[in-house]
C-alpha cells in the first residue's frame, strides 16, 4: 500500500510546531509518533510504579505492560519471549555480548568484523581482542564498500569464534548478505552477532529464519523512545553468558559469599528496568508494522531514487553510495568541510548529518575526514527531497569550487 505522507505527518506532533521541518536524519534517530508518546505518557500519568516488585494492582498492571512489550518484540523478530533482553540501546546490547566473550576467548582465536561497522559493533570486539589475545580480522570491502560473501570466506577460518557485522550500514545504507555469512560461520562453529540498528527500521527481521545467534537494535531509530533497545540471543547462548550488571531482580539466591542468577532475560536486567521505554518500543513496533515493511521499502526507495537522480545532476559534489538499498545518501561537496556545508542545510531547516557517523573506519576507507548523510523515511516526501537538493546546490554555490 502506498504511504500517504500527509496522513503520516499528522501522526507526528513535531510537524504541528514545525510545519516546514525537513527531517532527513532518521538514521541518527527517527521522529516519534503520537501513538508512542501517548503510551509513554499513559505509563507515567496512570501507573508510574515499578515492575516485578509491588504486590498491588498498579504494579501488576505495569508489569503486564512491560512483559507484553517483550512479547511484542519477540513476535517482531520471530523469537521466543525469553530470548528478548531489554537494554539501553544497540550499544549496550552489543557490549553485553562482547563482555561475556572475555571469558570464552583465548589467544589465537579469531573475531571477524568489518570497516563498515558503527563503533558500537567493532569497538567492543577491539577491546575483547586486546584483553584476550584474540585476533581481530577485517573483511575486505569491495569497490563499492560492501561486505561480500567471497571476502568473508577469505577471512573465515577454523579459528573463527565470533563474527560481528552490521546488517545494514549506517553510512552507506548497504544490506549485508547475512544469511549466507551466518551459515558459513556456523560451519566453523562461530557465533554471529548482527548489528541491526539500521536494519530494524527498514527490513522485516526473522531471527529464526536467519538462524542468527545474537542481534541488537535500538528503539529510537524505529519511531520508539530513546534509552531502550533490544538484545536478541538464542536462549541457550544467553544462559551460558554471565551477567555484567548485578543488583535487584536478577538473582535467585543470595548468600553472604555466593549468589545464583535467574535465567535469561532477567539475569541481564538488573535493577529497575526501562519500563516506559519498553512500553513505547512495543507501540512503535505495532505502529511501523501497521504501515508494513513493503510499503516502507517502496516509499523510501522511490524517494531515494528521486533525490538521487536530481543530486547526480548537481556538479561539484561526490556521492559515495549510489546503490544503497535503504534510503541513505552519503556525499560531500567537493573541497568543502561537511560541517561548513551543513550550516546551509540548517539555515534552510533541512536536518541532515555531517561527521563520521560513529563509523570512522568507513569514513577513512572513503578517504574522507567526514561525510554528509541524508536519510529518507515514512514522513518524507518529494518536497523534502527537492529542498534537500536545493540546499546542496546552495552549498556548492556558497562554498564550492563551482
Ligand atoms: C549501525 C548502527 N549501529 C549501532 C548504533 C548505535 O545505536 P545506539 O546509539 O542507539 O546505541 C547506531 C546508531 O547510530 C547505528 O547506526
């Protein structure tokens, strides 16, 4: 079904106060629909109490909503309830997995990652490698900057224990061929951890069909609240992992000199959990699922193609990812620092991102110090794309060599 942007925008209160807003920074964080704001508001105004602890009605109601949110996430990923750990975001989910591998890896074991990663997907493994003596190996990117199965095979070995890769790149918008990579990694007995922060807003993710071991995403990039994310992990793998935070609600027995932990997911949710965040995330998942990934993909692809065609006609710029599948345009105005160019966009109320996007390795791979990034989502239309391209032209005229 075609997306009706006018109708969608009516569901995002930010447009009431900023009707001229051209928001092209969804890869950093999506806007939030009223449906999500309302359930978060409902929790704070009608419940506001803790979960799992209170022996009274309000606490039971809050607990029901919090655990129902886990069910919603589990269905969204085609996972089991107990395989869903609520975290602060993708970053804390990926760090949680990596910390547990500190006790599992030894010198000579190999970890495969790539230069396409967001820092939160590769830095935890860089730390693990340094502390354990494991070897960090990088998949060589192809000419476009993609991870290919062939290049993955070239670094895969009998020593590979961990594969940590991005499902969709936050700079280039490429989709990694994850299914084949997962199968190949499993043949070597390695576990695969996917960073799905940029996949979750664009792709229907089925962890069972993928047979992936761990996968992480953030609520705030899929129309949900900030401060909530998800770690999916296969049940037996989660239960083999030690908690990294210790405190209330995660233990079964506590003695003066010993303690035992609950099964996953609760062993990883020490202390008061992110209750409103989880409830908001579940509503966000329902919201984007009602729109549907087919419609999202169709809309984003059309807009991306429209903007790209216009952009390619602009002289004095360089586009780095013309074949991106997920509505991301990475580019620079030739000879102009992206932060200078970005000031023109800001003046025109066009919100795009300038910088290294927490992915310095791919920025270096592109031989740039930083890039500009525009991303399209469900609330964007052709007028946004036009204003974006006009701003690019203005930046070229103002700062560029043309
Ligand atoms: C691909 C990718 N991975 C990880 C992250 C980190 O997400 P968060 O900051 O929500 O933890 C981001 C956020 O920009 C991202 O784009």
